[in-house]
């Protein structure tokens, strides 16, 4: 991207923030192809990739005032796109999990199915086979909707004495 293109994009950001919605078209035309290529890498279907790009550009317009460094609008829009793609994958995975539940007349909802004692015994047995750290991560991820990055961080204590400190006090 040349210096004049960057200046044009920065001017379009400023104009959009000052209330000119037509100025955002400069940003759209500048980043549409790059976002579409990235979306095609993240999605399996071209129509889904196009929808993802459109949602990203809409969110970019709605949240443009939150962009701290106007020079990095391309990276910012790409991050929005990646986040949206990840959310779609998580949503699809949860939908697949619920679709795999057997249809039984005594279970009206997925929650009722999981509260069933036989099902819970099977889950408990599988969870007990995991190490304590993996067990806690699985519980945080599947039942508390933590991300895989956030789950281990939630398990860490805010402060723990070092091994050397406990050895000095005579504890092993």
C-alpha cells in the first residue's frame, strides 16, 4: 500500500468518525480483498467466507471509534474477522453436540438430558479418568464456556508460595 493510499484511508477513518458514512467505502474497497482471502482460509464454504467479511466490515464500521491506532486498521479488521470465524466454529460445535443427543420423550431439553443420573454417572466416570488439571480445564471449557486460553488461567491461584519457600520451612 502506497503512502497516498494510507493517507486516503486515514482521511476516510477521520471522515467516518466525523459522521460521513460514505467515507467508509474507501476502507471497504481497500481491505475487502485481503479480508476475503483470509476468510476463505478460515471457512470451508465461499458463501460463509463472504458473509464473514460482510459481518466484519459492519462491525468495523460500528466500532470504528474503538480503534486506538488508525494506522493499524487492516490488522484490526483481520482480528475482528478471526474472532467472528472462531465464534462460528464454537457455535457450530455446540450445535453438533446437541444434535447428537438421542431423542427420548422424557428429555425435553439438552439440560434435562444431562441431568439424567445415568448420563451424569457416565460423564463423572470419564472426568475422573482425566488428570486433575485436565478435568478442571474440561469443566471450565464445557460447562462454564471458558475459552481454551482462559481455562488454564482461571485455574492458577493468584498467589502460591514457591517450592523453595516451603522447603525452607521444613515442608516437602
